[in-house]
C-alpha cells in the first residue's frame, strides 16, 4: 500500500455556512473533484469535524456517502483517504464513460436548442484558449465541460447522472493534466470535429468521430505514469 499523504484537504475546505450534513458533504466532494487534493490524501475526521463545528457523526456520514461514490476509501486502522485507482480501474471507468456518453449523443445532437449549441461553442473556445495558454489544469476542466455540453441536451437525466458519477470517480487522477501537450492538442482536434458534427446534427459523423476520440483517449490514458502516486499498483487492487 503506498504511503498516505499528509492532508492538504483542510486548507482547501471553505466553511461559510453552518455545518449541516449536506454542506459538509458538498464541500468535501468539491475539494476532491477540483483536483488539488491528490489520491491517497488523508481526510482527518477529527480535524474536519472541528473545522465545521460539528461532532464526528455528520462528517462520518458524509464520508460514507463519498465512499459509495468511489471518491473516498476507508481502512479500519488507517482512517479515510481520497480514493486511488489502479491503471486498470482507470481504463475501466473510461470505458464506462464512453458507453454512457455514446448512448446520449444522438439524442443530444437532435434535441439541442440554440442555448445548447451556444454553450458548446463557448466551452470549445475556452478549450482552445487553454491550448494556447498551455494550461493543463484549465484544459482538464474545460474538457469535462465540453463533454457535458455535448451530452446534456439529450435530456436523458438518469443516464447523465450515471455519467457524472463515473466521471467523478476519475477526477482525482486529473488525467488531462498529466499527459503531453501534443496529446492535448490531438484530443482537441477531435473535439472541434465533434462540435462541427453536433452543430450540423450529423449523428452518424458525430458517433464516428466520438469513437475515434475514445480510442485516442484509451491510448493516451495508457501512457500515464504509474510512479507518481496518482495510480495504485495493480496487485493492490487484486488483493482487496
């Protein structure tokens, strides 16, 4: 088991409302998903409770929910920590994301209204700016926003909820931050082609480009370094 990191989480929690359970849950989830707290970061129960001015109970309940979402792990004598995927688990979650996204694309392209189309164009422009600025964190954030803009017009709300959950599981890895600039450029070339097909309501072309994009993503994800602590050794997962 890789060593757990000292908690950088406490400094990033914002306490601007009473420590109600949903407030605690939402803030813990936000900090984990924004990518600033890497996998294996310790989540100290006592300190979080003190910060929110509550007992351990609502914090523990929030952490149980996050365990169910795949964002937190718990060991009986090791406490709570931000979840860490193996490379195989990361690839698996990308397959889940691909399957759910592809199931929504046809309906999204056909149902999109003017506001939906404008939102996609806007986020694509932000992706282009992230490429020009060579800003990996912004690219990672806007890449997710781009895929949300592609799928949201489907109005398939249960499917979209599942897609959001699957995407959240992969967020602590911050995959797009750790790939090369060249890979980001190539992935964004796919984005631009997907946007054009979406705006033209050309479902067949959109699905073809999406398939190519996901194959490229699989290749890129397979190159992520395994010695940074972002991903767990494969044998750890197999033993659990």
